[in-house]
């Protein structure tokens, strides 16, 4: 696997024309392969794109000290961001060329606390993808032993973009 390339300025992120020129799956594969930069948040939260398949995306990462809350546990926002990312990107793999998506809502359930440095896989799997909505489920599991740390579900809105719109 190649090392991820991160965007460090707005100019490094793909513009709308580039985004619309690719299917969602091709966009995700280009990011995985280093042809497009990974989003800045993945560097901040220490995760990277690991797997892209039709309707399935996996991120790999580990929480760091900077992701802890005042109680000394990993902040729920870290779990939420990883699940939102993997589930929404799983939907993205089903988005046709000329369309975009955004998360409408997501829900997470934190099953057990993660320790700082525990390597995880955040897997999103699409269960529905239509003209205007996509639905996916996600899990966060430990790489070493498969322990389930969190689950989630999302609904995304899929939008066809017209030229000049």
C-alpha cells in the first residue's frame, strides 16, 4: 500500500469538475492509489483509506493522545468521524459519474472504549443506493483480535449535478 498523500491547502483538493468527471468508486480508488489526496481530517484523526470495493470501504487507524477527552478516554467524535467516513464513502462507491453525495444523518453506538494506540478497521457497507439516497452500516473492530468497538448507520443524499448548476 502506498503512503497517503494529504491535502494541505484548498488548492490541493479536487475541484468540482474533477469530482464530477469520475464515478464515486473511481474517485475513491484514485484516493486509495494516491492519484488524489486524502482529506485533511484523516491526517488529523490518524486514519487512512485501506480498502475500496463496490459498496464497501475500509479505513485503518488508531486513536492518539490528542483524541482523548478530559476523562482520559477516546472522544466519541473520533468514533463518529471514522464511522461517518467509512459508511459515507461506501455509499460514494455507488454514486454515478456527474453526481455527488452528502451525509443526511448518522447514528453510532459505542460498544466499548478504545485504548490510545489500538489499531482498528472501520468498515462501511452499503445496503441501498438509489437515485437520491444511499444507506450504509458500519463497524469499528480491532485489527489484532476483531473486538467490536462501535457500530453505526447512515443515510446519505445523492445529487445529480447539472452543467452550470
